[in-house]
């Protein structure tokens, strides 16, 4: 909602720039999508490595 309100303000101030932003936003989102997916994958791997390092301590605590 905030992005829409900011876009409306931009539309009122400078409508050509608002139209350019309206066209370019989906293209930039598509370009950045692989980096988001890679970030999710890297974060998951880091959580897995952290879980593997703390596994012995959790096993000892469970005994």
C-alpha cells in the first residue's frame, strides 16, 4: 500500500517519471528474482550447516 501511495505522489509531481517507473518495476523484479532464489538457497544451506554443528550438543542434552 505504501508503494502505491508513493507512486501516486510521484504521479502527481512528475507523471512521465511515474509511467517509466510503472513500466520498469516488473522488469527489474524479474531481473532480481534469481538473486532472491539464490539468497534463499544460501540461507537454507547456512541453516543446515548450523544444525549439523549443533547436533552433537543437542544429542548430549537429550540424554
